[in-house]
């Protein structure tokens, strides 16, 4: 045991000596002494360690490398700071001059034609991916089925990846309830969970009835849109053929539950009101948030559709569509209810 302790002490002293030589500058006498040798003794055996190479290695490689890294970090920090100021100036400009999307893009309410009737309304697919969402499945399915839109021009698609049989039965019951009220609702299930949410969305797009739709809306299982959601968002796509996505803002029902939820609300509100609103106003790229957004089917198909190779399928699709020149619109005044995670 004594030998073992001495070995540990020797290793500690050696490491401290190396660190002292590599990261601290001593006097010339100390340097000369250190450059000769580090000597340690374990049970009478002398071990010598030449440290000249460590000092040369530090001066030639480590110090320049750290200087470059520090300079790089400072440049990145400066760029982020400038970008933040620029985005906030854009938001201030939007607020002062009331540059709302309705003034930037063409927007007209949807109206029925006397002869064609509902045929003037585009076909809209609403996708609700869910997985064992017992607490919110009734709220999300109900909110989607209450959307104000001609029933013959709307398809609600519940993508249920639940593994709990009880929850599956609850989903079936809820879908049957709304189907009896005249809503065209489909409950689609897979025999696997490959790709998770992205895989479910991708599989849902393969059904024949989807080909009839012009636009697709995605709502996560804990999101509850207002009944007039489609009436506010879809006209931007109908009257602006260059627009691929209309993104709504999230509004949190449990934001005041605790300090953590309030902090998350502040962070997400900055993301929406600064990053996304400034990007939309400048016709610049901003990412799809994965939910509460309406996509143009043609834009999704041109961009390659959903890829289940990644768990950030929202950003992946938005980047591919943005690179093809499609524009995105953010609606700060259009909100969708949501829950902030509290665990």
C-alpha cells in the first residue's frame, strides 16, 4: 500500500510540474532548472523526465492554436451581437410603420363563388402526428375538426403511432365521433416507428387521397388552433404563388405555472418576434417550427418531401425549400395554443 501511495504522489507531482511548465512563466533560473530535468524518486529508484520538448511544443503549437481559437470566438460573438441588433431594428421598424404581412403580401379572404360554391376553396390536409398522447388527444383532434373550412375541402389525418392499446381505442373513438358529424377524418397507423415523427409524416403523405390536396397543415398533438386558423393563413398561399410556408406563433397556456415555464416563454417569444418576424419581413430564410404551419404541397414535393434520416425534419425541409427560392411568411398575430413542458 505504501508503494502504491508513493506512485500516486509521484504521478501527481509530475502532472503538476508539467502543467506549471506549459501554462506558467517563471523566472529564468526556474526555467533553466526545469529545462534540465524533473527528478522523482520511488523507493530509491531515480526517474528523469526531459521537458524541453514540452516547452517547444507549447510555444510552437498550443499557444498559437489557443490564440486562433480565442480570435475566432470573438469574431463569432461580434457577428451574433450585430445580427441581434439588426433583427431588433427590423422588428422596431415593423412595429413603428405597421409593416404587417398583409401589407407585404397579397391577402384576400376566401369567398364562395355563386356557381362553383365551395370549389373555389383549395383542398387542405391537416396532419396530427401523435404517440401515446392520452392527455391531449381529444383536445388536438377536436380543435382540428372545428376549423372553419368547407367540410368537403378538408381532410383531417391522425397519424397515430401509439403503442398503448387503450390509447389506440380512445383515438378510434374520438375519430369516429367527428366522422359521425360529417368531418372527413382518417386515422392512419404504421407497424413500426421508423423515423419517428418524420417517418409518420412521410408515411401519411403516401395515401391516395393526399394527392387531392393543395396544402398541408401540421399540428403536434398538444397544439390547439383557433377555428379561424385556415381562414387567416391559407389566403397567403392562394394569392402568392412564390410562398411555400405560412408559420403561426405559439401561445402558451401554462406559461405562468413556474419560473422555468416563464423563462421558456421569454426565450420562445424572442425566437418568434425577433428572429422569425425579422426574417419574414426581410424576405429572408427562417426555419419551420415543426408545427402550426401550412405548407404548399408543390413546394414540399419539389424540395423532396419529408426525410426520416433526421430528427430535425422541420429545419431539414425548410432549408431544402429555401435553397430552391421559396419564400416563407410568419404571422405574429395568428397564434396557436400550446403547452410548455414542465418536466
